[in-house]
């Protein structure tokens, strides 16, 4: 193989690596955004569950007070 051919192959390999790096960078950005959305969703669900637990506790207290009369 000639030096020119080897250099050409090297250039092609580097170009492919750069393209793959760009694809992976893009995928990473998308995954980070999805992760953030999932974290927000989990926080919202935790908050909703806490509110529901508080409502249930209030209801149980009300029922307990009514039964105690």
C-alpha cells in the first residue's frame, strides 16, 4: 500500500469517528433531556402522593372524631 492510500484511509477513518462522535453527542443530549423530564415527572408524582396522603390522613382524623362522639 502506498503512503497516499494509507493517508486516505486514515482521513476516512477520522471522518467516520467525527461523524459517530456527533451522533453520540446528539443522543447524549436527547437522553439528558429525557432524564430531566423523567425527574420532573417523578417529583410531581411524589408531590401528588404526598397531597393524597395528607387528604387521607385528614379524612381518617375526621372519621375518627365522628366515631368518637
